C-alpha cells in the first residue's frame, strides 16, 4: 500500500523517509523500525511533533505520520515499551515529541494520556537504485558506528543532572556560546535519553561546529546495555572535527534507566573528562549528587548549576555546606564560561 505522509518525525532522520512511502503489513517489533501511523485524538498539551528539520508542528486527529518504534522511561514524561508483536490496526501511543511510539505503561499527570497512533504498516526503504523489493526502514540505516574503544579525545566537559528539566541543556549552551566567542572550536553532544533533536540543535545555535546525539547512532532510547559503546562511537565521530573541546550532556539524571551510571563508571570515558558539572533542582539534590559522585562514581563534582543556584540562599548553602562552586547559567553565564575555560584550557590561548 502507498500512503502520503502528513508529517515525518525527527527520530526517523537516519532513514531519510520521503513524503510518499510504500508500506508492508509485516512489521518487526523492534526498536528503531519506522512505521506509518494515524493519529487518533486531540490534546491541548503535549500535542506537537518535532519534524526532521527540528520544527515543532501540531498534531491533528487523522494525521498520518512517520514514527519510530521505541521505549521511554521518563520520570516527568511517559514510560512505555515496544510490544512483543505489532500488526496493522494496533493502537500504540506517542511517547515523546520526537515521534517515538510504543505501548504506554505510565502516564504523567501534568501532560495527561498520550495521543494514540493506529499502525498502518511498516515503511519500506529502497537502499539500492532500481531495487523493486523494499526492506523495512530502520534508523540503524546509515548510522554512525558504535565503538568498544575510545580513541584519543579532546577534553570533555560532562554536564549531568539530578533529574530531567534541571537546566543541563541551557547550561551546555551558555558554555558553548562563551567558548565559541573566545575562538575555541567546540563540539556538542547528548549521550543519553530519548530521541529529540531540540537539545543538540540548540548547541549548534550557540556556536558548536557540530553536535550529535545517540540517535545519530541508530538508538531511539538509551539503556545501560548500550550507553557506553554508543557514547564512545559518538565521541570518536565528533573528534574527527578536530575540536578544542567537547561539551557533553548526559540526559536524564545520574540515577535512572537511560545508562548514565554506566557512562560514569567507564574508565575510558572518564579519563577524557576535564571537568564534571552537575545541574541540581534544590540543595538536597545538590548534596545527594555530590555524595553519589564521591562514593559511587569516585569522581569529583567541579561545579553546580541549575535551579538550586537561582538565588543566594541556594548558592550559599552549596558553597558553604557542600564545598562546591555554584554558578547560575541564566544570570552568571559569563562567569560560568570563564570558569570552564580556565578549568579546561589552563591558560592555553584560543
């Protein structure tokens, strides 16, 4: 069956899906498979889709979209998984703004139930010119290779958080903006989370010469089983751009199911670190994060940002009681950039 897509989700971008597609009713129930689905229902919140250009567009009842099978385990979003079987006519759920679909198992009260997606079929890809037999489209097609070994790397600034929505992406952007204006060649990346282009695009907007995420390596949603080889492959790819440094966000929190802990335990990835910045929502989470770094990960937190530093009360507690420097990325962005520059480059001229 041939269908014309109304919208193409950003998560599909590796597969390079055209507007008109051929569908198969044989659907592999595997993460990364690209499906055509029809939207059912309307919502006033969480009712948009990020397209392959990074633009947020509204979803309407009846829209036919290209989406990707995947899982999500978000504390402040939806949780869901890929069902054991998927067939035409099944109703799945739209789990994130990037167009990930699966079976929702837990709903966040603030955003309500997810929009439903009726499965129309597996989108077929025709990788060879003139080929008449299609293959199931997948975001693993054309993906950057994973790696078991980290090659020589530029200094890495790791940005972690106590939870999602702790200010990690904003702080990364301010650091990139400062260093780029100083003449440094900076690359950005997001190593963990669920697929969405918004965060890495904001890094380019702030001056990164290139940014990538795990989706560029064919991964919809990271887990502890894949986060380390995916991270090494991604960092190896970015180092081919010959950056002066890498600013890397670890999506979600340092405790969670997206594979952040495995990255923080990996000796190769940590050996390349010039500094660790933690974004915390409050003084208690700031204290807990530093304790976790000291006791579990055997690492030092060099700086704390995020909502915990929004006023003097939080900053004074962090610096006086925890003993870690605190800077607010929204107010003290110049001081933040300068602090990172001094820590990473130690007087090396741009």
